[in-house]
C-alpha cells in the first residue's frame, strides 16, 4: 500500500516535473533573444512629432483642434485628462525651480514596438509602416488589455456607452493621407510642435540641445524609451518632473512575445509527453494486472 | 433513497439533512437571480455608472475572480491527467467530481467575461481576427476549446444515466476517444494556465516586482496544478458526503499531499526567483505589497504545506479539509495580487468594487456551485469502474 503510494507519487512528480520543464524552457528562452520581435515594422523613416516643452505656452489650441478634427463633444472646453472625448491634453505641472508651471502636451506616443499592438486580443491595434499606431474599431471586443499594456496610460474606454470602444490619438491618419499634418501640429501658435520623419526630428532635436546650451536637459525622451517612440520630447527639466514614466530601453512586450512565440513548441511538447506517459504508464499497469491474474492460476495448479 | 432523511436527527453526520440542502439551493437560487439582474442592468446601462472601473483601474474583481476560477477549475485537467493519462487509478473516484467542477468553473468564467467585455456583442471576434502575439488571444482560444473538451468529458456522466440505444452508441464512441480527449485537455490547459501568467508580462511598469518575473507563466502553471489537486480533494469529499458514500482515506489524504509537494516546488520557485533577481528584501520593505505577499504565501502556501508535511499534524482529520482550503486561498490571493493589490497605481487612483460588480460576481459563482451540486445529485458522478458499488 505505502510502496504503491510512493511509486504513484514519484510517477506523478516525474510527470509534473517534465511538464513544468517544458514551460520552464520557454521562460528561460525568453531571456536573451531581443531582436526580431514581431510587433510591427520598425522604421525610423515613419512620421513622428517633436514636442518642445520649453516652447509650449499651454494655450490649449492643440487640444481643442484635436477635439474638432476628431468630432469629439464639447469642442470648446479644454480637457484636463485623456478620455474618450480627448485624445490629447495639456498637462499643467508645477515645477520646483521656477514660478511658472510647465505645460506638457500628452497623447499617444506611437511607439516603435507598441505594447498595445502586441497585447490586443483581436489585432485591432496595428503599427503602420508610416508611423501611426492605428485602431480598427470594428474588430475591438473591449477587453481593455491595451490600457494595462500601455506604459503611458494612453488608450481610454468610453465608459458611459453600453457598447463602448477604445479611443486614442491616431496621428490624424486621414489628414496624413491627404498630405496634411495632424490637427494639433497645424494649430500650435508657439512653434512647440514639429511634425516630420522620426529620423529627421531626432537630428533636429539633438541640434537644438547642442546649439542652446543650458536650455535643455541632454536627452530626447522617446529616442530609446521602451524601444523608442514616434513622439519625442525636449524639455528644460528632467522628464520625470513632467509626468513621463521612467522606462528602460527594453520594449514592454519583450518577455510576453518571446513566450508567446514558443506556443507551438510547448503545445507539441506537452502533447507528445502526455501521449508518451499515457502508453508508458498503461503498459506498466497491464503488466501488473497480468502478473496479478496469473499468480492465482499457478496457485490453483499447485493444489 | 435521497429524500427520506429525517431532519430530527442532527447528530447523524453521514449526510447533510435534506432541509438544509433545500435551504442551500434556495439561497444559491436567490444569489443567481439577483446576480443575473445585476448583470442585465450592467449590459443595458454600460460599465460607467454600474462599476467602479476607470481607465487607470480597468480590470477589477470580475477579472480577479475569472483568473481565480480558471486556476481552481484546473482540477479538471489535473485529475484527468493524473488518472486518465498517468493511470494513477487509486484516485479514480475523485476524477468525475473534479471534472464537473472544472466545467462549472469554466462556464462561470465565460459568463463573467461577457460582463467584463466592453463589446459583449462581439465576444466571438477572437475566432475571426487573430493576434498570435497576444496572451489574451491564446487564452480565449484555449478556454473555448478546453470548455468543449470538458463538455465531452462530462457528457458520459449524463449518457450513462439514459440507457438509450443512441446514447449507448455515443457513450462507446466517447469512451474510445477518451484518452485522446484527455491528452488534448491537458495540452490546452498547460497552454492557457501558463499563458495567464504571460498576460502580466506585458505590464512590467504596472506589476510590483514581488510578482513581476519572466517565470510568471511557469508560476501560474504550477499553481494551477496545486489548486486543481486541492479543489479535487474538496469536490471528492463534498460529493461523497452529499451522496452519503464513504470517502476513501487514500484519496482524502493522498491528493492534499500531492498538492503539498507541488506547493514545495512552487514555493521554491517563488523564493528562488526573488533571490536570483536580488529583490528578496522587498518581502519586508515594500509596505502594503509585502503584507499582501505574506498573506498569499505565508497563510496560503507555507502554513498548509507545514500542515500536510509535518507528521504529527498531517494525521489530524481536519487537515484534509483545512489544508486544501488554505492552498486555494493562497492561489486566489496570488491572482488577486497580480490583478489588483500588486498593481502599481498612478497617484490618486483607487478602486472599490460597486454593488453591481459584487452581486453579479456572487451570482455567477453561485450558479456554478449550484450546477455542480445538481450535477452531483443527478449525474453518474461515480462511474461503474469505481468501487462504490461494492
């Protein structure tokens, strides 16, 4: 009885161990390989936007122009947060150094490797080769995974609609197709917004830093953050004071994508393992029951 | 044979008195009705006014209970794997109550998900539009397929009761296919139980390092086996008690001890991971996060492991009941910590679930429990191969 129990436990632990090993393998393999992750094409030649926080006056023109261009309600009321009614807003932050508060335009960063695109259950979000991260509202099931995958807290859900959808800046793709720049950029009276190819904007940003000593911190936010973003920031104070998250260079979806790519291998391994153990344990059981059956027969012969 | 018990004899502990059973059913029925109403209100009005969810706290108790239920419902694949794949026949009688609980659990999960989806009318879209990089896509697909597997595994419980020529033919067909069905079920479960952990890998900025680790898929997979063995113990004890049958000691002590050994492996992984990443100090320096970790791992893992593995304790009869319950509590806390308490929130963000969220959750779980109880009463929960007939 006890030996049988011990045997069964060993067998079970062995099986559980091998099953776990298959999953472990995928986790370990998730480590070093960072290149060729699948979330969309990476092109420095895509469109981007450079936001110069030192030039922004916080006039809200961009936020109102955005509301109008996207047909949002209350187009004359300046928003104070991202929502299904506001795809961009001016985040006014009190700064430690100066008396004047800082105005930080916030919107979708249009990441080079967007975590929202990687996470979206139905592939409703895609990174276009031209730069914008676009949303196909017809596919969306409203699971809101994108809201948690995004490190910038950008996608918003239309909470008051029983059939609500996700809302976010799409870089005015329709205007881009007609050769125009996004509504926010064309509305800015202060020259704080610049639209162009991401690679050009990076060159210009670094040129501004070097030709204006003391005006900027020596960093272009978005050049490397979370694998790089199409929207870039220049500022005179550290970016953490602007409410922009401190992110490493690693793409957000790195580990998840590497694990997900192993799905077919894990499926095949577990299925093969389970089938093998099925036959192995079945044969042993048959063997046991055969010996159990033959023994009493031999006894009978002896009698 | 079932309705002749006398309520006047409360001392008999062999079976729950019928009146209490009826009261339990009435109570469960009430939660189902109220919860159903709450769910309908949420579907008609939308989530804005009926839930406490916001853009910064977009997943609440619906998701936390969903992932808890999926881990608990791991009882189905764990027991099918143990007995139908690995031929551990001594646990045979515990398989059917566990698989029935698995089906009840997954159906409850699907109902909760419908409430949580922003576009419940498009729930089937993941079948049409694929994103193979998305953990949630893989989970949705596996849950759909595995629920089908569970229906096939539960079907014989009903067919054996019918004794019609058609159902007997169907039964033979299903019995022939059962090894394949079991292997497919174990494979699908291994995939989505681990991918539930991979889901959180897309939130390195949101999940506290006490829980965020690249081995999350492994931790979720191992803990689902632990939860599955624990729930299988309880569903076996419950179903034998409901039917007034003696519970086999071998099962009642054997399954929790298997769970304890899986728990030792799980605990080693969790502690080893924190040691390797150099984050072990967070166990006492992370404030509320440390508290939630200790509630999960101290109360829900270390104590039940000690109860089940210390010789002087494990022979006590109450341990077979208390230890699996504590292990289930630990897995539940883990899923709640990953979804709620372990999340790093933007300043000022709070979440306190609304009445509608609570009522709909309780109602849907109540429906699952009720379906399981009715299944135990009316389906062939101990099949002809079991030894209860003799």
